[in-house]
C-alpha cells in the first residue's frame, strides 16, 4: 500500500482516546512509508492525524472543496493540498489516490464516506480494503447495525465481511495489508432477482 485514505471527524470528539488514536495512526503511517490521503482540514481529528504524519516525515495529501477553504479550515502545511469544486469530486479523488480506506471516529461525513466506499466495494467498483479503527468501541453501534442488516437479509454476510475492524492501528494496518478481494462474480446473488 502506497497511500491510505482516512475519514475522520473535524471535531476532536468527547474522549482524549480519539485524538491519541488519530495521532498514533498518522505517525504509524509515516513510519511505514504509507502516505495519508484525507479531507484536508486543520481541525479536529483531521488536523491531529495530518500533523502527526507530517511530524514523522510522512506524505500527506489533503483534498478539500473550495467552499471549506473559505471557512479557513484548510491545512496550510501539507505535502500537497488539492482544492476541488465539490464534495463529490473530493470523494472521487480521495478514492483514486488511495489503496485502502480507514474510518476513525467522526460524524455524518465520516459515516457517509465509509458507507460509500463499502458500497463501491460491494458493487465491484473497487477492490480496496475498508476498515474502521474502533477506538473505545466508538463504531460498535454502527457495526451492530450492519449485523442487523444481515439478520434482516438486507446485507449478505459476505458483504458484511468487507468491513475490517480493529482497536489497534498496527493490527488494522496488518488486516488491510493482508486483504484479498474476492472475484466480483462471487458477490452477486442471482437468485434474488
């Protein structure tokens, strides 16, 4: 993996563990020679992970819509800051630049970005691993919702397995690195037409 896209909050959240995990992940990516692709902000967990990666000598590429630059949240010290016209362009470029996706704690934007790349994987648009760094059990309710979707037959168990989950950044990177995408034909259930 050359680069990993990280989705995370523009807030620091309510627990110090969240920021500590973001800083640990940023430093770990840099130490392993893996570039960080993220939303380009200088606030919250986004700023924490970027600063940690930069502080450890890592490559950090931010992708931010023009409207958010105007709110003065763009990080000025990145390896590269790409300014795009829309959120749609932002997500597409982040995906193109990355070999894997990780979600750290965050809000609606983080949830939406994670679910979108999972959907793209489910549909065979990409074969890149997707994981969550489940700091302090933050993602437990979302993972339980995914399990409920399986129980209610809205999500196949094979698709549920697309979500890699770990509480430790190093172990999560190992899961991402070991991921083998299945052939698309094994993911399509033609009996449910």
